[in-house]
C-alpha cells in the first residue's frame, strides 16, 4: 500500500505522571475518512490534539507525507465540538483569522460560506447564529487553509438530530469536493458507520498502562450510505461488542477481587 498521508506513533502520553495513551499507531491515507470510537476518557481527544499539533508533550511523532510535524499545520483543519467563534469578529473574519488573513480573505470566506450552505452572511455576528449555523462557519474556517485533512472532535454532538444529519451530509460533501481525508472522534456508532471507511475502537488501558486502539473495522459499503441500514447490523454488533469488552473486563476484575 502507498505511504500514508498521516502517520502517528504515540509511544506514551502522560498527564501528571499517569499514562493515558501507550503504543498507539494511527495511519490515514489520502481521501480516507477514519472514525475514533471509544468510551469517555479513553484518550480520543488526547490523540486528536496530538495529531493537530496542539499537544507536543508526548513520546512519539506525527508525520505528514513522511515529514515530521512539530506543531499545528495549515494542512490540517481542526473542528471542535463547540464552534469556538470569536464574538468580536464577524463571520468572514472568524473564517480567515486563524490563518492571519484578516481582511484579505473576505472573498474566499464568502465562497466557503456558499459551500457550507450559508451564502451572504459574511458580515453577520456570531451571536446571531444558531448552533448549527455556527458549526457550519466552523467547518468553513477549517477549510480556509485548504487542508488535506480535517480533524474533528465530536463536531455534531451539540446539535439536534436533523441538524446533525445535515452536517454529516455536509462533511461528506466537502471531503469529497476537496479530496480531503478526515479523522473524526465520535461516540455514535451509527455516525461512524455512516461516514467512515474505517472505524478504530479505542479503550483505556488497565490501571496506569495507557489506552489505545484495540480494534479496526473496515466499512466497505460505497457512499452515500443509507442511515441505519439493515446490512450494517453485523458491523454495529461488532462495534458494540468491542466497546462493551472493556466493561466486561472491569466487571470480571471487580467480581474476582478479594
Ligand atoms: N489536561 C489534562 N490534564 C490531566 N488529565 C487529562 C487532561 N486532559 C485529559 N486528561 C485525562 O486523560 C484521559 C483521556 O482524556 P480525553 O479527553 O482524551 O478522553 P476522551 O476519550 O476524549 O473522552 P470523552 O469521550 O469524554 O471526550 C482522561 O482520563 C482524562 O481525565
Ligand atoms: Mg473527548
């Protein structure tokens, strides 16, 4: 197989001496959509922040096209759970600001707003936007630097179900239109099955050993996919089993404890 676009190795990530991630390897190819699924606290956001260059305090390396990254890169567009728009900047400047293009990027911001389904709102203020609109602006901001990959941390979990479905469609549309890869953290098995080429299940390690990726599932159904498709049932069961495995181990360990 060709060289991965992104290659991440985390030998160890510790917080206050406690190992959170250990021996974790993640490789993503151009155009691929990969989901990270796992219980709360297993290290999904920690891994995403490392990939995004927002956390450099770890043992290991992140490489893009074989070149080591030592911090945030315009090639990686980051989208968080909350839109994180700056209230003192209008929509256009929120989109261009992270790339220090304030004022100069207005035309590109307008094009991106069209693309995310919000034409003509360049001069609007963040406080006037609904949650779904604000997240569309955040997606436009993530696209501004023309990244080759989007990194998304539970980007649709704060909106209602219909808005979520529309934003999922938007993510598929923009990744396809720009030939981008995506790494998506989600708690939602159905979202992972709808959007991803691969689903990586993460689990926390046993006490103090650090967690990581414990299972990889390939989803081969071509996109666009049907939501909650009946043929997903076996895949859903595999993911549920893998997510539940840790709880079972915990219960067994607890039951066996003296
Ligand atoms: N800044 C921090 N300082 C200390 N510990 C932290 C910090 N950030 C995260 N942790 C710990 O690291 C572990 C992994 O956290 P992380 O936020 O990556 O989990 P997560 O899988 O994203 O969880 P969730 O699904 O709830 O978002 C948790 O035990 C958490 O308490
Ligand atoms: Mg998280």
